[in-house]
C-alpha cells in the first residue's frame, strides 16, 4: 500500500490542485484518532484509481488549510476535478459510498464529461 505524500505549505496544495486533473486532498490533524484509522483505508481504496493523485496535509502544520477550504472537522477528504471541488466527506466516512463517488468521478473524467 502506498502512502499519501505530505504537503508542507498552502502554496504546495494550491499548485497540486492546479496541476492534477483529479486531485485528492486528505486533511487531518496529528492527534485525531479517526484520521489515523481512515487514512490507510482510503489509501488502499485509491490504489484502484490511479488517475486520482493524492496529497495529505496536517491542519496542525499548515493551519491555513482550514480557512482556505472551509474545513471545520477532520478528517476532511476533498476531491477536485479540474481544480473544482466535486466531492467532500468529513469525519465519519462510509467507505462504500466513497468508493462509488471515486468510481463515478474517475469514469466521468475518463469519458471527458468534465
């Protein structure tokens, strides 16, 4: 299983979203138990979607991320398609629902419906 690369600055996050047609951002905090449980499950799931690029950011290390993306709770999972936020899940994530959303987004992107 691969792990998400980590962002260190808000500029790095902006560049990542702008540079990747399917950009997934995982926002967490260091002492968030749910974040640590959910992340490996999402990492494993995203191995089935190679067109979705991933990035993790700690709101502790890059506090501006909460304001930039209007995040009130973590983990926050955001999928951007062509720079626009299309999927947002937070705190309690139903993995089967998330997989369906990833599949739909990947299929639509591959068919150039965006």
